C-alpha cells in the first residue's frame, strides 16, 4: 500500500493546471462575443418611468423582500424546533 495514489495526485494537478489555462484564455473570447452581441443587437434600451412609478416599484420590491425574509425566518424557526424536539425524543 505504500506509495499508492501518486498517479492520482499527478493527474489532479495536471487537470487543475489545464483548467487554469482554459479559464484565462476564455476571458478574451468572452469579450469578443460580448462586442459581437452588442454590435448585432444594439445597445440595451430601458423603459422610461416617472419618478413616482420608480418609487412605487422600489416600494413593492422592498415589501416583497420583507415578506420573503419573514417567511424564511418562520421556516428556520420551525425547522429548528423540529430538530430540537427530535433530538430530545431521541435522547429519552
């Protein structure tokens, strides 16, 4: 068993080196594709909204985020209670 796994380690290191080299070369290709996309489709166009509509949209987003946080908190508390009850029952 002594000395086993050397080939595995060497293979992992070679794969890691290969992946790093691919990642660096990918950056240039991404820039090329991005420029091509912008050239073909034109610049992005955003809907114009009034300041009042923008404030309303922001308020709706905030309300939804608050509701989601509360929902996640309730789920976490219920889960923690169920785990605690399960551990207590298991120990008795």
